């Protein structure tokens, strides 16, 4: 970021390459809409270009990017709430992300069965809890960084995470997912 502030255009390309996928994944899980997530992700990096001169090295660049992404998603959600009209023929599915590496067939099958249940459980969380869970588990931010991103006290962030985990356990149990069922399948050779 410091190189980009100094006028190095290649540094911006490196920022985008390094942070685009995690920011997009966060926005996709936050909004549940691939098109909105793509638009918001582009907006994040446009904001970076516009605000680069004012960036200060107080926190990690990733924390700053997640704060921008979150704020854009919140603002866009507020705007959409005023204009929301769900079409009657809206598709129910979302595009699936492709994994970085091919898992074993039995693990892929287990994951394919578990993923929709996990997505449903995440979608059922209150927005504040879902946001904290996604920033912690998918983005890998520390609680202090999440507090900074959301503008919420750190203890509140921890509390939201605790409630999110409890709600996810309950929802997944109601959907028939037990901790044992969520464990990776034993390798075929170990079953002998």
C-alpha cells in the first residue's frame, strides 16, 4: 500500500491479486448474491484508489479492505431495503465456489451434502452474528480487527461470535448434522 501511495501502479495490481478473492468470498457470503458481491468487490478497489492518499499505516491493509467491503455492503443493503421487491420467479440457488484442490471423492461427497446445510444455517443467523462469524472464520481476522472493521467494542464482537456458534450448532443439529457427521471420512485404506 505504501508503494501504491508513492505512485507505483504495479503495487495496486499486487494488492488486487492478493486480496480480491478473500474480499469477494466475504462479500458473497455476506450478501448471498454473486452479482452483488462482484459489484461490491469492484467498488472496494475503486475506493482504495480514491482513498489511497489518506490511508495511514495504523492497521493491516486487509483490515482496512474488510472495513471498506463491510461498509459498502451495509450501505448497499440499506439502499436495497427501500427498493426491495423480490421477483416471484427468483432462482433459489447460488453459484458454488470451486475448491482450490480436489479432495478425496468421499470427502467431496460429504462436503457436498454438508455445504447447503451450513449455508442455510449461516443465512439464518442475525446479520451482526453472520458478519462476525464470516470475518473470523472465513477472513481470518482477529477479534480486535473485527471490532475495528465493524466499529463495535471487542467484547460485543466476542459475544456475537459466541451466539453465532451456539445458533449454528442448534441449526445444524436440527438439520441432522452432528459433530461426528461433520468430521472428515476415514481414508479407505484405514477402514481395513
